[in-house]
C-alpha cells in the first residue's frame, strides 16, 4: 500500500475514535480477565498417548449401552456466547480433553443467545456472565477465561471423579423415524445404593457441530444445546431399575448431527455461587446446586456423516485490517468491530471426514465466488462501482459442501472503508 494511503487510514481511524464522546459500555457482562469419537480436530496441540489406554473406557459409545458397573461420568455444562472471546480458551480446553479420552466426561455448550438454553441456565444456576462452567451440576463452578480458569478445568474434573456420589448408573439409546420425523429415546437408570434415590432426569438434545451458531472465532460450537427434552423428577428404590422413554417431533434437517445427553441430578442441594470471585458487588448469584451423579450419551445416528467444520480465519474478528492484513484492535467507538481499509482477503479453514467438494463465498447474501480446491480463499478489492471513504457495513459468508452435499457455514460482519 502506498504511504499516502497508509497515512489516510491512520487519519480516518483517529477521526472515528475522537468522534466518540463517551465510552460505549457493552450490554453483556464481562468476565474476569479475559470421546473417543473421531471428530474434526481443528486444534493442533497433541495429547499424550498415555491417556488413550482403553478402547471403550471413555464412554463414547455411539449408542452402545455401557455396563451397570461403569464408573461415574462427569457432566460439564458450559454457559457460552457467540461473541464471547474469553469463552474460546475454555471451549478449546474442553474439546482437547474430550478428544483425548483422558477422563470419563461429557460436556455441552449452552449458548446463551438461545432462548430456551438461557432460561434453563438462569433458572438452574442463577447465571451471572459467560464463560461459566458448571461441573457436575455446580459441584465446582469456574468463571472467566483466564489461564488459571482453563487450568482449573482438569483439576476440577479429577476432584469430581473422586468425590462422594450416589451409586446410580444410566444408559440411553435413540432412534430416528424418518417417515414420522420423530426421535424415540429410551434408557434405564439403576440404583445400586442402599436407600431410595431421589433426583431429576434431564435429557438434552445437542448438535455435534452447530449449524446456525458460530463462536467469537467464527467457528461452530461443539455439542451446542438444541433443546431440553426432559426435566423430570425420579424416585428409584434401593437395588431397583427404572426405565424411561421419550418421543419428540423433530424437523431438524440433519439427524446424523444430533447427540443426546441423559443426566441424573441429586435431589439434595448445596449452596453454590455463579460468581465465585465476587466480581458483581451489587448482585447475588447464589444457587441451590443439585450435583449430577451420572450421565450417558448417544448419537442419534451411529457413525453418521457430520457436516463440514468451517471457520473464517481471515478477516480476524474485532481487528482493523489495512490492505487485507490485521493490524490492531479498536477501542471506544469501534469496540468489537471488524474494520477493513482497502481490499478484503478472505481465508477459510474447513475439514470434513468425507472430504470437501466446494466452498462458496457470499457478500451480503450474493454469491461472488466458488472455490473447488484448497486453499479456500478469495479477495474482494472493490465493492460496487466506486470506492468510498464512508464506512459501510457488509456481511461476508462462506458455505462449505462435502462430497455427500452436507453443508455448513460461517459469517462475519465487517465495516469497510475505501473499498
């Protein structure tokens, strides 16, 4: 880029920031500092092989019923959001641990922009802000996305595995009736304890890879909650067995991308707090924690083909880009905005177990390019018939199709100048 153009970019940025008479506070509360299933591994870090000793010991059964003498599986509920940057390291750590098979646990992403999910989290956990991680129904609560918070996930999983919990075991299976568009869920709970067990059975339906939701890095969520199928009281005599079943209508277009979690929560309660660090000096975020005693999961279609995992790596969300290159993060007026000065370079990361057929690029819902070969990228050097110094908002969207015509998408809003 010519020096005059660079200087012009700097001047415009200064004018935009100076024109803000006050700092605009974000509407969302901010946090503190900032199996084995073969899934798409978008995180490059390796997990030690010593933790992958057993073939079925991690409980990722793809519908297979695990035996009544199974261990206690930990259930983790992560309250997260689509624009939550501090949520990203938490989600990354959870997925890495899940993929490693190091500990017997399942986790679900409770996306707070989803109305039903938000209502559940507020009711159950007196929610404060995201990221909030509730381990075994609130036995341990992690708030914030700092390095310490991320490190604590593994420690708290181990603590939960070693705590006292009721001897109840659960399995679950599911079937998809394509003709009726129905999901039939069946399972059993066994009470191996010496007294009557009282608690709650909650059944969650989730997408293995979210289709309509992307996180702050413009990638899909893993195990994003779709709906809460059941929240039922249960009572099981000592050494007895309880069957449960549910049938729901579902018009979800891709049943192969659905997973079901069935978790048992104890009726006894213990006081916990969704703001363990007391960051909110004026609010009370105490809740009655009902610890999860066990959880089971099953994919709706065993070994089904998942949609592509697609993310936009460039532009980078929340940064100023000059001539396609990310420079720095805006503050004040343009907080959280993705600003493009000059051309727009678009780069896409996409993986799929069946292989990618094509990636289509859209600008403001209009198709502008189809790429059938890696690397999947495209450059926009002009929008409309002339360039303008006036900021304009546009939406960039990419859609990836696999070899079986399953698709997924990601999108990002950008503010363009001189393009």
